[in-house]
């Protein structure tokens, strides 16, 4: 009789707890906040951005002067004639997008976005879509995007209704901004002054949020969702 194969336990990327040597907060639960880049399809894009924003992003994606005369005329027809025709019917904006993509094969099939991410456990994996960008431009406003990630984590903590949960982020400027221009990390002897319990940790400690994608999110926020009232 052959040996019975043992069932392998499914690995989870969520640790039972995150431990930091020297942490001033005697807790095991953390919300991990991070910002990053992702892509979205046009259906989701149209629920987050108006069509003018998408067109403007396209025109930054390529040089309109590189179009031939015929292509330029077709471009104008799609976004002048048809756009005015459908102006009062937002549900038809997808048709305009589809027409443009079918006509101009150089247009990207998906759009790039900056995102804020916050992760507590498998049931709380939130993403906020912030703005349309090219991934190479992410670094230009990374401090702002990381600040949005912390605000998203603060909103999550408010929903969890546990002010003792510590929020970690790997951007020192964002942590200092949210805590009143005072920088806190896990090795700071004055962490008791940090009423918001928002602290800095190295990049390796925010891996859960760094790897979170929009498709994996349990809740998605749009650019219009205001997070500023969650920590005042």
C-alpha cells in the first residue's frame, strides 16, 4: 500500500502578527498603508473620471502632432461631433471610448493610475484610485500619494472602531505630515506623543499593501471620495 499523501496547508500572505523590535505600542494588530501604481479598464475609469480627463490623459500618452491629416480629422470627429451628441448620456461614453480604441490601435487598452492601499486582514484590503498617471511619473508626487494611503488607513481604523491599531507607512514625509510635522518611527522613544499612532517602518514591512492590486481589493474608493475628515 502506498503512503498516504499529506494535505499541504494553503499558505497565506497574512501573518498572524507583525513584530517590530523596539516598538513603543504594545499591540499585535497593524494596518499597513502604501501607495503605488496600477492599471484599470475603461469601464472602471469612466466611473472614476469624466471623459475629458481620459481624453487629456490620452493626449499626454502620445503626441497629437504625430497623427496624419486623416487621423487628426478622425480624432476630431470622434471627440467633437460624437462627444457633443452624447453629452447628456453618460452611459454612452463607453461607446465613444470603444470607437476611439478601435480606430487608433496605439491607444492603451488600459489606463495607468496612482493608488493608495490599506491592508488589515483578508477582509479589509482597501484601494483608493487617486489619479491617472504614467507609472514613470509616480515618483513625482509620491509623498502626496503616500499621504492618501495613510488617510485611507485612518478611515479603515475608524470603521474597525479600534483607535489602538497602529498604522505603518514607509514614507517619512507622509508620516511627518499626518502627525503634525513630527517624524515617528518604531524606534522613537517619544512615540507616546504620537496620538494618531501613525508611524514609519521600512519598505519590507509594508509588503502586504505594496503588493495589493485593485482586482484584489475588498473595497474601492474613487478620486471623489474625501478622506480628510477621518483624522481631524
